[in-house]
């Protein structure tokens, strides 16, 4: 009798457990961490210590070892991933998604998309970094309102939505980053302990993870968020960008939005536009008014973003509020200029005043302050962005990081113009609207992903 009751009890327990599992999986969520051990995970690259304590994965930093990665044994493509994270204030970490490790790539170095865990004051947590590959894809300078979402010394809830080429991140319910990128559609998930070099003061610092779960079916994205979208698909607009009012100024095939400076036609020589880039080829270095400008004018408030690729020693520029009525004396069109330059090899970088002719500077007026590692190598693509507010405030960005800010028409602005090469042009840079311009400075330079967003009614 007891044996029968015991059997019944076991049956009922099994049924109960099966019911619990069925209930648990009804909404599609699966736990990646069982709360007891590291089953389903393996460690790659560095030798930081990973262990389970009180239902939490604990990663402990170790000196003289590279970045360490606790990776899932399975690969994942489209998913929603959630977890809670707590990190010591002295340590940097990250969550890798769609990541790879191949013998032929840097001897098995883990590489791929990383969602940042950053307790520092710069506030880039939940930004998107491309580990061991392209660097920052979405620094949180692109979404300043999200910089305060991370809570130091507390548990923070991360949510990552990866669906097709779209990757979105949320931190404690705050939308942080949105990248559209198709370089890696599938890969493993990692919990990173960042290398600390030989810094003995950081040895033993820790990062903790719990409630690690994933959903791979019946995926429903969060409602659209009005944050910047970084779209790395060439010469396209995503639905999110269209909804925000972005316009494409080059589709990779046609230059319909562009014409020659002081001309109605696209230049017949040296400019090309049908291979996915708008490119000007090298000449003898002279400027003969061979710039191209948009057929439309923009202002007083807009954003313009563009990718550019320099060849060694090249010089060019992206100008805005261009005024064709000003006499440029046969040289480049006149307007405010985002400098595009090989700082290391072109002599213009050492001219002007305090570096105000270097890459991303407001040419001949204000130098850019470029953070370390903010510039991609010559021959690689860089991203520039110009933001003009209705009150005259202007910002320059390089690869997502703000490098300068000024206000058109301010006393400081007028003083800078008065000592510059533009001093003889009355009202320089103060027009309510103007053309955008890509400069021919006689060097081989390419542009792509040319997009503009008006922040005022269409003119």
C-alpha cells in the first residue's frame, strides 16, 4: 500500500513538474542558466574565473590575461535576450551576441557584437561595440538621454532584441541603441570579463549575471523608440528611419539629388556615382569649382550624416549652408566645412590655428577634439554627422562621438570668422538655408550613406 502511494506520489510529482515546464515554456522563454552550474556554457580566450554562487554567475578579473568569454555552446540567430547584471565600479564588461571564434580569425579570438556594461561616468552601458572587429557601432553619445539608465552598484536589467539585421538594446526599460547591420546573422552568446592588464588594483573585481533567459520563437519587437538608428546597410533607409523623417540623398545608383557647383548638371569628369559610392578621382591637385552640391537647400535646422573614405594624403570636405552667390574666385564653394582630411600625411593638418584644419574640425574656425580610437584607418570608412539646431547650435560627430559644438552668429563665432580666411565674406555661414556640398580638392575620396533629416517644414 505504501509502495502504491509512493508510486502515485512520484507520478503526481512528475505530472506537476511536467506541467510546470509546459507552463514555463508557454510564452517561449528558455533559461540559459540553470542557477546551479555552468552547464551549456564554455570558456574561451582569457583565464578570468567564472563560478556559480547563490544562483548567480560570478566573473572575477585576473591580471595578465586577455578578455575572457563564457560562451553558450549553442548558436542563436533571431532572439530576445534578457538578464540582470551587476558590476564593480572599477571593471568594464559586456554581453556578446551573434559572436564567433574561428581558428583562422586571430587564432580563435572571440569577435562580434557586444552590448556594453560600463559603470564609468561616460555612461555608455547598453551601447553596441563590435568586439575585435570594427569597434564602436553605437556609442551612447548618439542617445545622451540614455546615459543615466545604468545604476551603479545595483542590479541592472538588460534586454536585447536581435531580429534579422535589427539589433536593439534596452537598459532598465530605457531604449538605448538601435543598429541595423548584417555582418553576422548568427553566433553564440558570451558573458565577458574584460582584461585588466597588469593592474593589481583591479584584480578580483567582479561582474555578476542572473535571470539569463532567451526567447527564439514568436518574437514581438518592442514599440518603436524615437532614438537614433545606425543603419549599416548600404544606401538604404530602414522603416524606423523613414518614420523619423530621414531622406536618402544617394541610393547607390543615381546622383539625382546632386549637381555641379554653379551648374545644373552633374560634373562630366572625375566624379562617379553608379557603384554604391559617390567618388571623386585624383587630379593634379588644383581646385576648379568641380564640387558637387545638393539640388535642394536645407535649413535652418537639419541633420546630415555621411560615410567617407580617404586615400593616403587626401583632402576633401563636407560643407553646409553653402551660398553660391558668394564669389569663391574659381575655388571651392563657400560654406561652413566639416573637414575631411588625412591628418597624418596632409600638410593642411598643421596649418591654421590650434589644429582647426584637422579631420572633423569646423575648417579654419574651430578644432575638433577627437577621443582616442575615434578615427578609423585611412582606406576604411568613417562616419560623419552634422547637427544644426534652430537656435543656431551646431555639432560635429565622428564615428558617433561628438567632437565639437558651436553656435552660429554668437559673439565667439563672429570673432573666429573675423580672424579666418572668411573674414572678407560678410554674413559668412549665417544664411537661413543653403546647399550641402562634397568637395573636390584634387584627391581620391569616396562617400556613401548620405542621409538628411529636416527639423523644420520642408522648404
